[in-house]
């Protein structure tokens, strides 16, 4: 077995104190048989019709949207995007909590692209399966994870998605060894699955033995990707995650972003996950809350929405949806737009 690459040591265990991609080709709408999904707990009105709380995405400087359901098929996500007035979207391309894999055939890909061509969305990403652990020391789990990760990339390429968001793995035994295994698995998958979809490694809350909970550790991970593949890899910053990891966006906003720029670099920032937090600063608990209703508070999100350094970065909400997801997502997107309009 090929030895794991050596990754430069990091200060990942210390406390945290201190690209534009080419859009997927639009396919001209065709009579694909796409039908509006049956109303359910997802919405309090017909799916696909703009929700009364939805605001216009026309003036979004950067794509702004939400994680939406693919219930009924991947193309059905377009109806939910149109419903909440989003200019961006995140989806799962399969059931995230099952190993069962599937391929995207030409008909599904055509239906998906045609459906999204009828929405305001100009940036779409997927989040990979929660079961994947590319840093695992268990040979069987790691092999299964790499296989699943490769299939995730293939589905994203087939659907024409701009990015795949992925959590770094859980090292279980030794941090440095786990980081090296994670890098090797990413390299193996990218070499085996060429395509235009960017891989965005998501900063984590740093719970337990999960990697990617500090800027230094994420910089070491993405920095270890070989030069010939580096242009396909960036990072996703989740506000709730870095807050839980100890980065104080509420009272030290400028310091946090200065450290991010110095350590990882704004040129690597491919997506923002905008989530408030139920958890305390530095708690290492990943608990999302509605914007302005959690421990981070609204002012940090107001600053993000008006920060010129972030002006072109796509942003996705993963906030709680409650019993009426369309109404909740519409309200959150409208709130974020009001911040940038003020």
C-alpha cells in the first residue's frame, strides 16, 4: 500500500485566539415531464410558487440560497429554489445517511439542468454523505468511504454542479496520520474522477477527533494537495462551525477574517455556510440556529453581507426549517438581503 503523504505539522491542537467557477452550461428547457411535487410538510402552499415571504434574488451580488430537498427527484429541487427566491442552492445527490449509491443517467442530468434553467439560481453545490470518513484508520471503512466519495464526485459532474462540499474526516487514532490519510484519499478520488466540480473542504466545529476545526489545520490539509490538483480544491466556511471552534465573529470579526486571510487565504474561499449557533463560543458543538436568534447574533451576519472581501462568495443557509421550510428559508434569505440593502 502506498505510504501516506507527509503533511507538515500544525498547531491544530492549540486554541483559536487570535473562485469563481465556471457556471454549469444551461440547457434549454424542454418538455421533460417535470411535475410539481405534492404539497407536504415542506410548504404551506403549492411547491414552485413564490412564497409570500420570498424576496427577489435579482440584486444578489453573490449567489444566495439554501439547502433544499430533492424529494421526488433531483430536478424537483428547482421548484423549491424558485419557491424561496434563491439564487443559489445546495442539495444532497442521494440519501446522506445511507451507503446505498446510485448513478446519474443522461435523462436525469438533462431534466435537472433544464429545471434549474427556469430558476434564478446561478450556483449549485452538493454536500456529500455524512457517512464518508476519508481519514479513517480502518482499511474497510476508508476504502468504502473513498468509493462513495468518488461516486459523489461523478454525480456532481453529471449534474453540472459548481461544487461538492465535504467535511474532513475523523482521525480516530493519531491526528497527523489521519490528516495524511485524508489528503491521500482526496488525491486518489480527484485523480480518478476528473471534472469541473470544485471540492470545497468545510471547516468544522472541531468536536472529538474530527479534523478541520482550526484555520491552521485546514490550511495544512488543502496545502498538501499536489499542485496539479490544487486548482480543484478550496474551502467552505460555516459560521456556526468556526464559532463553536472558538473563532469569535461577534466581538472580534476583523481579527477572525484577518487570521483566515493570513492562514488559508481568501482566494481559497469557495462558499459560505451562513448559520447562527445554538452552542456557546468554543464549545465544539455543531448546533445550527436561525440567523440572529443564536449565540452569534445578527450583527456578524450584517457585516458578512456587506464585507467587500466576501462580495463574490456564494452563500448557503442551513438553518432549522421547522414545520414550514419554505416560509422559514424565505424569511432567512429576506433577512440577509435586508442586511446588504441597509
